[in-house]
């Protein structure tokens, strides 16, 4: 009986070791091998690729936080949108109507979100 107990304990010890080793290996697996619910990297790169538009600033709607170019393109902006060439940052957009602007934006669904707006110098 004593021999069976030692054999049984050795067997259980081996099983526990194998389980612990397997769990440790799984926990250290690279993230690329772990199943995720995120979009594939190629799709994420397409969604994050910034685009650019240039044109005359036609109007700014501060309530909706949108701006429209003379060619009809409309862009949304946020409080974190970087604005250069106008005093007051985003608040300064309203006084820039009629000026040439370059908008770096990302497309998210049907929306064009302005990441950076550069307002050209006034013509003299």
C-alpha cells in the first residue's frame, strides 16, 4: 500500500506541474497569438491614416463644432483639435472665414474629424 501512495503522489505532482507549466506558458504568449476582439492591424491603419483638404473657409458653426469649406466639404472639430494661424485656437476659427485653410483629418464612418487646422496668413 505504501508503494501505491508514493506512486499516486508522484503522479499527482506531475499533473500539477504540467498544469502550472501550461498556464505559465499561456500567460506569457505574445499578444498577437491571443484572441482579441480588436480590428485587424491593416483595418486600423486605414481608419487612422490622416488625410488632408485645402480650401477657402466658408463658415464655422460653433454650436455643432463644424466648419465648411467653399467647395462644400464639412468637417467636425473638437476642443483638442490643433489650430495654427488664428488667435484663440479653436475659438479663433470664427474670425477666419474667407481665408485659406488646410485641414488634416481622419475619417470615422461618415464623419471627417479635424485633427489639425492650419489657417494661412491674410492676403495683403
